[in-house]
C-alpha cells in the first residue's frame, strides 16, 4: 500500500514518530468491528517531550488523561485495555496514531499507571472496543 509522506509528529515513549493526517484518515476507512478483541504488546508515552503537543486527532496531548494511540481504530473510539494475566483494566479514548506497528497500543502515562505498567514500560494486553 502506498502511504502519504510523514508530516505530523506523533508522541511515543521510544522517540518522536510521525504520521500524516492523510494516513490517519486512510486508516479510519477500515475500522475494527465493535466488540472484536485484539491481543498484543502495549507501551506508554508521556513526559515533558510530548505533554502539551498535538495528537493526530488535533487535540492537545495530556499525559494525565486516559487516552491512547492506535493504528487503525477510528479516532474517538473508547477501548477497554486489559492487562493479560491480571484482569486489571482501564478504558481509554483513542486520540492519536502510533509510529510503529510493533505494539498494538501506546497508552498515556495515566492509563499505564492505572494498569500498573509504568515501571516495566511494556506489557501484553487485550483490547476490546466499546
């Protein structure tokens, strides 16, 4: 698939990543069915480097809000993120796009805190769109 050039900075805990508004619109054309689950690796992003910057949705990134970045779910989708093996979960709103497909979701600092993964940085999770 042809992707438009990267022009919009997207936050991430491993460095600055990029996605374009056109890419986000393209990805929104194929949303995951409501209620379908997705399993994979989650990480989180926050800190002064990203806090206050613009997200792919156009909103200001707030590391203390329960938000996340996902590659294909429509912006504004609410998702339950469950930590595999613990049953701990948090509901987040997708407002950003990640710069990598190695992880299925990048959580805000607040969402990672709720799941208890701040120290380890990454964890296996199950996503359930609401």
